[in-house]
C-alpha cells in the first residue's frame, strides 16, 4: 500500500507540471489576444507540454499493464534495417536542432528479416536514443550499431544493439537504480541562469523516469539483457542483447 501511495504521488507530481504550464500559457494567451508573437510563444509551450503529457500518460498505462501482467508481446515478421531506419527518421529532427551527428552502423547483418514485436522493440530503442539526444550537448555525437552473432543452433542469431553518445554520462550510484520506476538523476539544462539554478525552477531536464523501466521490462520479456557503461562528462553506452529467430525457415 505504501508503494502505491508513493507511485500515485509521483504520477500526480509529473502530471501537474505540464498541466500547470498548459493552464498558465492559456491564461497568458487569453490576456494577450492582440499580441501575435506572445500568443505564438504560448502555443509553442502548450504544444511541448501537451506532447510531454501524452507521452507520460502512455508510459503510465504501459507501466500499469506491466505491473498487472497485462502487457503482452506480438510475434510478427519485420526487417531490422527498416526498424532502425524508422528510428533514425523519428529522431533526426531532434538531433538536427542540437546540431548533433547521428551515425548508424548495421553493415554486417546477414539475417535482417527476423520475428518479434517490432513496435515494442522500437519503443525501447527510441527511449535510449531520445535520452542520448536529451543528455548530449549541442554538436555532440550519437551512434547506433547493430551486430549479429550466429548461434550454434540454426534458425536464430544473437543480436547486439548498441547506443552510444558522448554526453553527460551518469554517476555510478544512479546506474544501480536506473531501471526503477520514476528513477531520475537530477540534471540541469545548460542554458539556465544562476538564479534559476538556485530555485531549480524550469531547469531540470524533463522526463517521467518511466521510460528506462519500461524498456528494461520489454527486453526482459523478450529474454534479453541490457548492459550499461557510463561515465560523468564522458558519455554512455547501452547494449541490448537479444536472441531472435529468422524468417522463412
């Protein structure tokens, strides 16, 4: 029961923050109806907060399904090249905004047509890449690599998906708790003023702290593992190892 109250407390807090922004910016826009520039700024903030709120709600739903054992995986045919291409397509606008270099290496894959839940796998991988973009400075670098290691038994391979960046990295203490729901390491946005840093208002990099927990659960349900190597101010590397069957057997 105590854990449930803690969970609800965190959920309410994380929902209240974007909702406060939406309500506040709506009032500002209403009182500045003839100021086009100010209204546009308000709409931009409302859009960002709304998207974050929708992401948070979806993550809460996924976490609730996982906790109640109602979270299931599909088995479908998909292509690894196509999945990675979709991830790059989705993340590229964010890397462009921060002038980050995004490189992909999947040249040695012999069996790209596999069986699994591509949507959930993409959700998991997008979490890693989005975090890399979020915690990597402007002009930084992000790399996605995929390796195939054929097993002795036929019809399947061990695939390693590696997500690397040269961003802020993480403290060892936090890594031990990174897969816990709502676990977040406080990070300050680089553009924050000294006054804002003292109050922390508007300075913390946004995030629900649920994405990594959901990603970990997805990988576990697929029988895989996640290895993390990270050092503060140097960068992070997440390696997902999965065994997947080939198509057309």
